[in-house]
């Protein structure tokens, strides 16, 4: 969101006297000169962070929240009743990540984001042919599909014929799309992935054209 959009959201929450919960999981992942704006200037804001993305810890199930002191007791009650929680090992690793982040000024994270930018640029020519929206954050693309090919069929075709694993867009609020994640593609493999993607999307386009006849 732009700074003005964030300010507007804060204003609406203040007017309604409601809480604003801000998901900050991807705040480090910015491209094309985009800037991240944290909502502020209101005493009912909760920021949610995760170590899964910026620190490459998916599966370790650990994150943290920044919230007003008045919620401390409520948070303790919630934590006390959660049957599954971050293991001690996960918490120690997360602590080490934070220490390292402060010691190197976030360089490790920014270097990883920079490597994703290279992958993103390599994949884009194939995605552009499908009228994909070029997003400025996170590490996903939502790829539109022609109406003649369902999400399920497209995902199946790309997996079986082209060795690509995408997700149906409807699971992320985008029906008739596929979600492509490039977060785990090494830069050295980006060109090969682009070639597979180009071939797969061309196959889907031809399949749709044949069905329109």
C-alpha cells in the first residue's frame, strides 16, 4: 500500500475505534523502488512478523508481534492456551537471526532479496505474455488463465509435463489464476525455470486457442 493508503486505513480504524492488525511478513521484500510504510499514529495497532520469509525459516513456526502494553496480559492468556508452539530450538535460532540482523545491518537479508530480484527479472518476460501483474512486493506472481483452461488443469499440466509446481489462485483470493512462487529458485537455475515456464504457458495458450475453435 502507498503511504497515503496506509494513513487512510489508520484513519478509518481510529474513526471506528477498532484494532488494526498489520501483517508485516513481507516488509523486506520490495522491488522496483517500492517503499514500505508501517502504520503509526494510533494506539490500537498490532504488527505481526514472521521469521519464515526474511530469515528463510519456513517450518520452524516462529514469529513475533509488536503491540501496545495494554494487550500484554491478553497475549499471555492466549500463549498459555496454545497447545502447539515454537520449540526452544526454534526460538534460539530466531534470536540468533535477530542478533545477526542487528550486527550486520540487515545485509544478509538484503542480499537474499537482491538475489530474488535477479530471478524475478529472468522470469518476467514469460509472465508478461500472460498479462501478469508486475507486483512490487513479496515473491509471488498471480498468473491469469484463459477461461477455457481451469486452474486445476493448468496446475496439473505444468506439473506433469513441465516440472513446475504452481498453486491454484482461488486459494489466495484470485480465481482463474495460478500463484507462482520464485522464493526458492536459485539464481543459477532461473534461466532453466524461465524456459520451462515459457514452454508451459505457451502450451496452455495453445490449448485455450484450440478450444475456442
